[in-house]
C-alpha cells in the first residue's frame, strides 16, 4: 500500500470519527430538548461540571474557590503512620515535605468542558451529567524536608545489637537474651514513601535492616561451676570501715567477665565518695618525702580488703587452671595488712592504683561477694557448657580461710 493511499485512509477515519461526534452532539441537543442551552448556562456560571471528583472528593458544581476550600478541608491535615518492624512513627504530611497541588487540581477541573473545541466541550459536559469524572490530587515532595525528617526517624529507630549476657538476680544467675540490631536504609525509605503514598493513605510500611549480635543466649547456657574462693575476716566494730566493705562488696557482686574482657575494681565501684555512702576509716598514705607510710583517716578505708580478698580468689583459681585469670594490674600496700598473709594483698586508690584481671577462659566468669557476720567471701564461678562442666568440677579443692584474730 502506497503512502498516499494510507494518508487517504487516515483522513477517512478522522472524518468518520468527527462525523460520529457531530451526530452524537446533535442527538444530545435534540434528546435533551435544550442541552446546548444548559451547557451555555453552565459555562457562563464559572462552575465545575457535575460529578467531578478529586481524590474521591466531589467538587462538581462548585466554583473554583469553593472547590479549593473543600479539598483543603478534606486533605489539609493529613497524617501518615510509618510502620517499621517493632516501631511506628506518626508524622504529618507537611513534616514529610508533602505539598498538595490544590490550585492545579481545581484549575484542571474548571477547564474540563471548556478547554477543547465546541464539540469536545459539549461532549464532556453531556458526559458529566450522567457519569463521574475522577482525578487524583497531585502531590509534590520537598525532597530536602523529606530527607531531614526521615533522617531523624532513622536515628531514633536505630538500635545497636546487644549481646546476650549473664545477670545475677536474687542470688540466681540468669541469661538475658540477645537483642537484634536494627536500622533503616534512608534512601530506600524515601523511595518507598514517594512511590507508595497518595493523599488519604493512612500508613506506609518501610523496611528495616537487622544485625545479629555476636553472643547469643544459647552460648551462655550451661552449669555454674565454682572455680575458686577466698574468705577474710573484718572487725564489725569499726563502723565506717564495715560500711565501706559492704558497699564495695555490693558493687562487685554479680559482675560478669566475658571471655577476653578485663575486670576492674575501680571501674566497678567508681570513685569512692561520701555521696555514694562511703565513710571515713583508716587508710595508708605515703608522702613523697617520707620513707614510711602513715595511717590516717580517709574516705573509703576498707575497700582494699574487698580487692585483696578477690585477688586471693583469683590466685586460687589460677593455681588450679594454669593462670586463666591473668593479672593485669596489682599493687601492694605500703604497710602490712592484717586480713591476708604478707604479700597477698592488692591495694586500690582512685584513680591511680587498681586491681584488674583478664578472663582467658573460653566461657564467662562471674563473681559473688558474700558477707556473713565478720567474714567476707569472694567466689569466682564459671558458666561452663554442660560437656565440660564435670572436668572443671573434678579439679576443685577445699578453700582455705585466712582469719585475723587480732
């Protein structure tokens, strides 16, 4: 088929379509007994055609100003619930940077039945008399505002993974389960909202990323095996010192040292101050120009008995295990103490001197501090997998007690 014949065919079809439309218009005029007159009257009224809906809201038969006001009343205060796993965020559309194009929507509605030629306009007017015309309410995003708000949401939502851990509650060692880390992919969240949201939608689901912790609760299951313990004696009649011993013992009781971690007395107790309840008791002080230390009053006297008792529990554990609790820092007193044999002490002085050791076992170690009358006992326990528990239990031996009879 030649090009000229194709062109003639196209013109023929256009003529047929226009003729059909003209025939329909004539029929409308005749059947309506004055449809054209109704159209002219409507056109001069300045109103929108009947049955014209924007985002489900009927603005047909209204003036542009009234139509805009109706849309603003319906959509002016929209809120969106962002659903992320385990968390929801209720935000206004304006907070997200969404701006509804009321003027454009109303302008397009007003032009319907007016913007085409006479035949098209009359056709659209006649169509609206019996059929609904539905359009969306255009939405424009302020990308800077959307990014800013979702960045804030992402910061609030973000959660670092937490390893499972052991805690002593009511004298019983319990496993606290791990917690997954979570985060939002900011760019994906922005893309999801822009693609899925439309005016009137109440919620949008946004995806999150998870991060597994390193230590799971299953790895902390097992048996509690006593690794070593040591007991010392103190004089309850020394009230200030006794209070300090109780406070320091409470501060370290239940502390868990995971494999590879370092335990610190100073870190556990913090600075020993009157605000924490520590009282004045005898302490050793050696001034730079003096050969011998002096015994003076100072806040926190007696804490060294807790650190020294713990040191000896560590020492006894190492005697059985080949040094799996590696001493990182230990200092002697400047004068002999009465609660442990000579050379078996471990002094602490905030923040200069500390007692620290590292857990080189493959399992967690925790400590218990118990006071009964005038005796302080520090014990070290291992949370050992069932398969290895019997091996460590067999290596236990009776603890020895150092008692000060003075």
